[in-house]
C-alpha cells in the first residue's frame, strides 16, 4: 500500500515551472542581462485569498496595486492587492517579463505585466482587467503590449491590446484590433496554455 501523501501527489495536477501557485513567492530577473530583479511575495492568507507585494531589487516591498508606496495593512490600497486564483509567470528569452493575473477587486481577472526595458533604461508596467488571462506579450524598444483574445461583445476586434503608457499610440485602456503587429523588431512572448494569437 502506498503512503497517503503518494496518492495525494498522484491526484494533483503537475506543477509547471512558469507558474507560481497561490501562497508561493517568485523572483524574476528582468532586462536583457537579467540584472533587474522583481520579487513577488504573498502573505496574510484569509480564506482562499492572499495579499501580494512587489519588491524591485533591494527596495522596500509595496502592495501589488499600490499608489502610496506603503506595503502595510494601514495602506488604503492594501485590500486591492488581496487576490485568489493568482498566477505568477516569469517568461521570455532573452528578455523576460513578469505577468501576474488573478481575481483581485474587479469583476474581471486583474493583473500587471512588468518589464525592464534595457533599450530605454526604464521600468514598464501595464495594468489590465479582462475576462481572460493574457495570451501574449509583445516587446519592442519603444515599449510593451499585452495581448488578449477578445471574448466579449463590448468592442469589435479579434484582440484587445494594452500598451505601455510611454508609447506614442498608447491609450488609457485596451484597443481592439483584428491583426497583431508584426516585424523583426518585435519579440513575442506567448503565455503557456493559452490560445495562440
């Protein structure tokens, strides 16, 4: 007879290297040389949720959806960073991007994509809220775009694209498009287990 823990392990889905399940922490080396590290930590479990913090390099951790720079429970945005069914993904080669998505305060899946743009020497962050998780991230020297399959009926277009606000054609929210950008200067990072764009 097998020990009970062996039977439990057989019943659980296999773990994937690209994702961090809820309650775990992850560190992601960003930038072309991987020297700009972002860490995600989770703490303070309540029911099926945990609070998520971000730490850039050796800086003090701040709440994932924080606008005050504080990472304590006195922060008015503290509960906005409490989530469930959270996926943390560090993807790409040679350049990586950190993608965090889950059920936070919105009726949609909410999340962020974070990159250190080596060409522009700046941090880039794209916040999003959609019905599904992103299917790809496009990296260009001018910024990054987060791509979603458009499953809703609100706008026409096969895809919804969130662009880094520093890009010239960036808008405050998603843009609906039928074709995705193409070119040799675009690095495409496809997120695992999602439909291909």
